[in-house]
C-alpha cells in the first residue's frame, strides 16, 4: 500500500489500523516497547506498509480484491456482450483498480 493515502479502500484500512493501535495503546492492550510507530503518512515509497494491528496487505491481496470486484462486471459482459455493456465494464474495472490497487495515486481517479 502506497505511503501516501489515495482516497480508496486501503486508506480506510490504514485509518482503522492507526485508530486500533492508538486505542489499544491508550487502554493498555498494546505496549509500545518493541513496536515501531505507524509510519503510513511519512511519504516514503518502497515496500509494503507494515500495519501494527491489522494484517499487512501484500500485492497478492490487492490483486485478489481488485480482480474479485471486477468479476461481476466481466460476467455480465460475457453473458450480454454489447457496446454499452463494454463501456460500463471498462468504467467499473477502472474504478475497481482505483479502489483496491496496490500502488494508486489520487490522480488515478481521473481515469474513471
């Protein structure tokens, strides 16, 4: 997941991880002796962002989520091929790529 948060599903996931970490530390469920602080807003681009409470997201997870959300549109296009359904399918698949992609910039929404 990219260090800068594009407004997609993973931004909500990162927010949930930060919130759970903060609440867990505040109420004594998480001890920060051997845990590094969450660094998802540092702007560093590189490997996967490591989450502190929720499971860390890998490229295979984002691929599965992206492809899985595209399947209904692809199924409908396969069952009822038409120019109109093709255009709808392209828009839906582009939106799915934006919402669940691994390395997404906020500018990618312009493609939809």
